[in-house]
């Protein structure tokens, strides 16, 4: 006996998945489940946006979440490491938590997003043939070509419609969604504490979201891996403050003189901190 088909729309709350969801509903495509994986690390404006979408479309958005929160996984969970592994050799084997993610080790995506989502879908697959609608824009070629997105049960409506990332943002704005201006300041709206953000995005976080920045500093002080390969969170704060001083003095950023003065400032601050 064939299983009935269940159509699940993966919804992150960002511009692409929002545009996909809205257009699917506007075109009368059947959507049985709207699925949001909550990391607990989204910008407040994104949570507001999700509530607004839910209210406007008159549909319930199903939320799944990892049973462990970010801070526990980040700083407290006992993580087994092989004594001769690169991490153990560099940092030792007695450190708790996964610490900050890196390009090759995005544990947070796996544990906070992928696993809760897959567990939910796995349960659905016991009764249904699940079709997934995923919001990948037509100009995200690398993501489109990933093997996991080429499965027959995965549908990429934005690709079929030829909607680029810019198209998706415009489509949402035309319908009254602006994420509190987040996309005017940031190219992507994802977890606010991600160390893989650009300096420009982290500068926005420091300047516009002081409460989140203070939380970022607190977490950075709890762990054993540097936030970025060349900066701690405190050093980033010192850099951003120095940039303001440098500009007010009539100087240009990005010059050899700027980087030389920045290195000197950070060295002085590090020496001062170590004396206390």
C-alpha cells in the first residue's frame, strides 16, 4: 500500500524561505507542514518576522528544537577527543564543549538544526511519503548542486521559478516584510553569534545590538578556542572602537598605517589585560 504524500515546507524565516512559502501559498500549492528549526540564536527581529508570517497566512508554523541549548553544547558538554587528534594536540583533551564553530566543523548546524529536523521528518516518513520544499535561490549554484538537494523527494521551487536572492528579498518587501531592517545592514540573517560572519556583519552586531554583543563576550570568556582565527570577541570590540578613533582623526581604514597602529593598540591592550 502506497503511503500518502505529505508536503513539508522548510522555513528558516529568512528572505529565501519566506519568499518560497508565500509564493507557494499564493499559487495554491498544497503545503501540509511549515517547519521551522529553532536554534535559539536568531535575531529578535527574525522571531518577530516568523510570528508576523504565521499571523498573516493564518497557518501554524511547526517548531522543532534540539533538547540541549547552545550554551550547554558550546561550553559544558563532555566531548570525547582522541588524544592524537589535531584538536587534542592543539588544545588538550580536558576541554568541555564544542566551542566556536569553524568552516570545517559546523557542529552547531548539525546539532541545532539538521538533527532535530531530520528526526521530525523521520517520524513523518513512517506514515507518509514526504516531499520537502527547500528555499534555495536560483543563483546559489553550490547549494543547488549538493547531493542532498538533488534527491527526488526534494523540491526547489525558487530554482524552478528562476528567483535569485535579490528577487526573494524584493518579493518579500513588496508584501510588507522587512525584518526590522536587518537585511539593510547584513547580507544574510542567520545565527547572530556565528564566528563565520564577516567583519562588517560583526561590526553591525557590536554597534546595533549591545545586549547580544555582551552575551557574545561572555561566551567567548567561557571557552578555549578563539572566536575567529585572528581575533577574540574582546579584540574585535577593541578594533571597532579603534576604527572610530582612526576615522575621527581624519585617517583612512585599510592602509598599512592603520593595520600597524591597530596591531600596536591590540598589543598594548593585551599587555594591560595580562597585568590584571
